[in-house]
């Protein structure tokens, strides 16, 4: 029984760690959004998107409001979004999205993570061309027709419409069309479950299960860094 309890306890702590990481990430995104477009989600599409995502993570409303207030404070950190590029073992390309108030610290840490994970941090542009920067909207399919939605959204930059493993509709558009797509969905009364800017690989690198473990170890090491928001790869 004690053993079962320990397993359950470990799973619980892992879940709390993931939630804490998500909350920290969203808090930084809120700070960046407020600095760029102000504290009113009605006039700040970026903030509106981040708040929607925060709700999908079950982030408490008072914590969201607190993050917005903190972002308005004079003494709060000014975060910048910085993209780092490099290779994991076995030729797998990696993109690391960070939100940092100290780029010197962040680049040193990211380089260290790559080195210790058997990879190598590259220069700007070294692997970014292998990915497409897309807006990705996850929608509840209830009451929606995929065929109708495809026709309605094509004029707003729709590139792909499909489903994920849970049956949710996935709408993808170019990075430049993100605002138009967000506005189009809002005008149609559709509130996304989540909306993200993601780097999608144009081609994937095939790896064995053993090689994949090497790559995942590097990714896990990078994701633990407090400055890291998201990590993308082209592993097949």
C-alpha cells in the first residue's frame, strides 16, 4: 500500500510541477501582452488570446487579474521573447521560445542545456527555415461543421483544418494571419479552447526509439529552465 501511495504522490507532484510551469509561462505571456498592447483584453487581441489559454489551464481568475496588475507596475521585469535555434542529437532540429529579462543569462543557460544533452546551440536562422510559424486554434467541434468552417475561414488565411486525437477541430493559419483569424472566429461567436503560435516542421527526421529518448532527454532539460516557454522539434 505504501508503495502505491508513493507512486500516486509522485504523480501528484509531477502534475503540480506541470501546472506551476504553465502558470509561470502564462504569467510571462500576460506581462509581454500588457506591455505591448495595454491591460484591456477588449482592445488587446494578444492579451485576449493569453487569457483564453490561461482558462484552458484552469488558471484561477484572480491569478490572471493579479498578473495583469503586476505587469502594469513600474518595478516589474520587462520580458522579451527570444528564439534560440540548435540541434539535438541525431540531427534533430530544435527551436526554443523564451521569455527573458536577461538575455545574457538565458543564452548561457540554453547553450549549457544543449551541450549537456549532446546537442549544439546554433546561430539565428540556422534551423528556423525548417519550420513554418503558424497560428494554431483548437476548437470544440460541438455545433460546428468542418466543411462549412473551412469555406468560411479560407478568406482569413486558413491553411489547414483537421482534428486532433481528442476529436477537437484544429485550425492553422500563417503567423501573419493570426490576428485576422482570431477576429474571424470571434465574429462567428466561436471561443477557442486554446490559441497558440507554434513552429511546425515542414519535414521530419526519422529516429529510432533509442535515439528519440536521447532527444527527449535534451528537450526535458531545456523545458525545466525558468526562461523557456516552448520547445519545438522536427523529430519524426
